C-alpha cells in the first residue's frame, strides 16, 4: 500500500512546534462499526485520528496511512518496511514518530522494531483498547500522550517506546496483561520507564537500550524464516514436535516453570536441536529461564546440555522474534546463542 500523507495544520507558533510523524497501521484505535451486528473494523485514516485529538496543536503533525489492518494481521515484513520508514524519517529530521496499531500484537511489533531501529529519534507505539466509537474511548488520550513523548527531547536515544494510559514503557519489557482493560499494558519485570503528566514526559530510569542489535533486511518483501512456538503442558507427549525440522528454520519452546519440559519431550528435542536452533523460554512470561539449578531429565541443565539455547528473560513471543531476525540475517547457531546472551 503506498504511503498517503495528510498534513495537519497547527496553530501554534513555529518556534513552539516540534515535528511529529504519525504512521497509522489500523487496529482498534482506528475501528468503527461497519455491520448491523455491531462489529468494528479499521476504517479511520491517520488524518482522522489526528484531527480528533485536542492538544496536538502544539506540534506540527503529519499523518501517513501505512497500513489499515487489525493487529492480528500484521507481519514481520510489515514491521521491517515500517522500520525502513522510521530510519528515513530520522534522516529527514523529524523530531519523533508515533505508530498507531492494534494492541493484539503491539508488544511484538514494537519489540521487533526495537531490534532493527538504529536511530536516536524517538519512536512511540500506541493503540487503544476501546474502539473510536465506544463510550470512554481511550485512543485520543493515548495518541496525545504518545505524541508528547515522541516530541520530547528526553525520549531521544531511548529506543522504541510504548505509551498507553499515560505510562511510558520500553518495547523490550512491555506485555499485554489483560484482554479488555484499558490498563492492559505493563512491564512486569522493570515497571514503566516513566509517565506523561500534564503533557510533560517524566522518565524515572534509563532503559540502557541495545541500539540496532540486528541489521535491517534490505528487502522487506523477502520471505522470513519460519519460526514457531510449541508450548509444554502437564502430561504432553510432545507429539507436535515430530517432524518440525522439515517445516521450521527455528523453534522456541515455551517451557514449564524456569525452563522445564516433560521427560517424554527430551528425545525429540535432542534430535531437533541437532537440525535447527531451538530456544528454551518459559511460558510464564516473567522471570528468566534458569541455567544451573535443576538437573533432572527435561530440566534446564539437561536441555541446555543437549544444545538448546536459553532465552534469558525474554518471553516466548519475543524470543521467537529475536530468533527469526537472527536467522533472517544469516546467523549460525553460535551467533544466535551469543545474541541471546547479549540481549539477556
């Protein structure tokens, strides 16, 4: 879809304005009812979103319709192309970029963008838990706070950020923790980086970002490596692991507890790890995978000795993105293991 630019005329004096580019990808924030059954779909443009928000007159805002999709339909190729646009905006001297999208995948898209994005210009992802025509729609307030963050010099060099409910999160830490609550996003391991209060950005600590960990693919349309997740559960025999070496380029195991699987999984995982990179993460989503505490068959010591790669504190979904990005860059298993060690 070609980019469409809709400049928003602001009334503030030129010396008070900072330039903010809004890249609209769709999602609940852009959804309105389109059927008699009352369901919503993304229909609003980036210009529609921006013009509906009082308070953006402090900035010189340009809106582009980059995609118009539900969050569940975004792909890694979309985010690679988005990151190319972010780096172009950085070169153009834009002060900050806001990305609006669906919250279903926001924690993943922002994380992937953070892996690739090498600039210092603030990049802020935001969305909404309630559609634009719902009572108490949260999209306008989230968009305003995101723009205030993107325009703030304090956000320079902080990596990709996520702003919802006036909280500022690092993309690599944030998680969606509730299916419907407007306060769905949290950083359970670190807490928020800061808050937007009375329009001002207040950062509480430095995220110590890993700048541009992975080289950005030149061709966004190239087919990404096939990487997937298999989740361990009590009594599972691991039947879904059978033959995956013929279907996948890499695998993430969402393990029990601190990195454990049923002993019935061990032979299949051992064989898989000789064919493709297999990353060991925890299905819990908070806390690291251990490396040296338990030693029973199927424990973290056992599995790491069999060639699996520890995900550190990355949850399975973000571990999958890091593994896929490494494979897309042509990394071999030792380089992949080192990348997870560095990121952890």
